[in-house]
């Protein structure tokens, strides 16, 4: 019998894995995440993604990255119920805002993820999810305006959504080497494990490797975003202009979502002519798109 209810899937996974469930863990947006212990007392993490399809994609991506040392390890997977049993990371703290010393190791971590091909699985394309991201940004904007009673909040991002969509289309068309992306490569999804960091909670997609770097850059404090984008491009051996263009796209989305404490800083960035120029489509060239094996 197929079970879709998350609570029932969790109960079935607990029985399947033979674990003792602990307290819920913070950080799950579309997933339920819990402390757990194996029968032998080993601390682990039980994750129940929102849907079995999302669980399947995450299981497949983490399997591809298993030997990279750059992503959390899957100890067991229950594909029937859409559940993952993951290693418990210690200390498990999220990556703080990037400083100069952290950029090189994080860039190298990203490069290790991208070096692993997607295998035989057909993951969704990054660009195919942009329309949904834009719709969500508009809903978030309406909510933030109501809650804060600020009718013009997020206006800079809202006005540039069309330019951002055209830039995504241009970047997708001109991608030379699509890779398996993390898809949500931000500070909250990079956790400390010993003396290093590893990636968790992917939203795996196929697309331009520069997009993941743009995600992380756009998540930094507004006054550091462009500097981090340029430095990450160097650290991960990526095209700097393309990283900056993806960063600009994600800045538009985040400004439109209007939830950040440094909203004024995002507004000032989007007002700069240099940043707006990153959102202009480049001249078309014939480019072969070949997915890494």
C-alpha cells in the first residue's frame, strides 16, 4: 500500500529502520527532521521529505555524492515510504556568513559536488523551476507587505522579475557543461562536521554550476554579496561573470520576497547600474549542452 501522509510515512520508516525517535530538529522547510538512535545507540537523523518524489531525488543525489566527502552520508533509505536515515553531524552548526578564510574551502567543496555526474537518473532542469520560484516570491511579497504594513516593500525586486526571468533563460541556453546541482546551496545547508563543512538538504537539479555559487553569494549580508560571488567563482574555478549573473537573479528573487532584515541593502544593490547590467541577456551563440556523466 502506498502511504502519502507524512506522519504515517514517519511511523513506517521508524519501524523499517528500527530506530528510536527523538525530538524534532530545526531547519526543515518542506521536510520533517528528527533526532533518532539506532538499536545500538548510534545517534542518527531521520528525514521525511514532503513528498516521496522529493525523497527519491534527494536519495539519488546523495548517493552520487557519497564518495565526494562533500555531502551528508545516507546510512539507509526507505524508498517505499520516502524516508532517509542520515549520519548525525557534529557539531552540526550552520556555516556563518562567509569571510575570506572560508571562501576557498567552501568553493572546493562545491567543486567536489559538481565533479560527480548525475548518473542515469533524469533530474529536473534548474530553469524549469524558475516560474514556480517567481510565483512563490510574489506570494511572499504580498504576505510581507501585509504583515509589515509597507506597501512599497520589495518594489525593486518586483520591477526586475521580468529581467531576471530573461537572464535565467539566457544562462540556461548558454550553459556549456550542466552538472548535478545542490539547488539550495546556502549557509543553512552547510553544516560543520569535525573541522570541515558538508552539504545537507539538496534540491537536486541539472544546470549551470555557477548557479550554486550564486545561491550562496546571494545569501550573504548585502554589503558582501558581490565580493563573495567573485571570490567563490575563483575558489570553485567557475566563470566569474556567470556567477555574478546568477547572483543578480537570486538577489531579485530575495528582494521581491522581502523577508530579509537587510532589505534596504538589497534595494541599494539592485539600484546600481552595474548590477542591473548583469540582468541583460548576452548575444546568442550556438552552444552544445552536454551533461557530465
